[in-house]
């Protein structure tokens, strides 16, 4: 029994470690590039937060993606998907519609409408407050509270 216990424990911890590394990082699943998506796929399901820049080396873009990755859980709780577009030469439909110049942050509602545009990086707390004021989000919060109470 004494010889088997260390072996069983080693297998248990090895499996637990493998399970942890098999799960994708939330920040990685939250971020997609414009080439990978069609904005229509998110309508009524997700709130796209679009980050435009002329290059991945743009300091505002770097700062914005850092801020978003640091608090990915808060964005996930609000059904956010972050879409990045750093290719101004490839005129995506959204780039044509929104006409960003350099860096731009855009929050799009679940209904597909543009809710907010910012020409500079915004903290997740500010983004969350803006989303939480939206009527659809207010309804979601009420429904979550009702479910928690057990109505």
C-alpha cells in the first residue's frame, strides 16, 4: 500500500495539471481578429468591442489590449467579444462603415448598433459601466437577480 499511494498521487496530480493546461485561457478565447469573424454572427449573442489601429505596434493599441486582457473575466460576464483590426489596407466592412483613423475603440451592442466610439484607450471599468447602462444589459442583470432569488 505504501508503494502504491505515491504512484496514485503522482497520477492524480499529473492529470490535474494536464486538465488545467488543456483549458484555453479566457483572454485568448475572448479576442478574435477581423479576418476570423463576420460581425453578423454575434448579433443578439455577444457585444463586440472593436479595437482598430494602423499597426499592432501602435502604443494606444498595445495599451488597450493590455487593459482588456487584464480584466477579461469582467468582459466575459457581459458577453463581450473583442475584435481587433490592425490592417488598414484590408478594408473590412466594419472599417468601411466606421472609418477609423489610427486608433479607435468601438462598443457595439447585441443589436448590432454602435453604442460608443473612443479615439483613445479606455479602462475595462469604464467599458463595463457603459455596457451596464444599456437597456438590454439592465434586463440581463434583472433576470440574473430573479434567477438567483428563485422567482
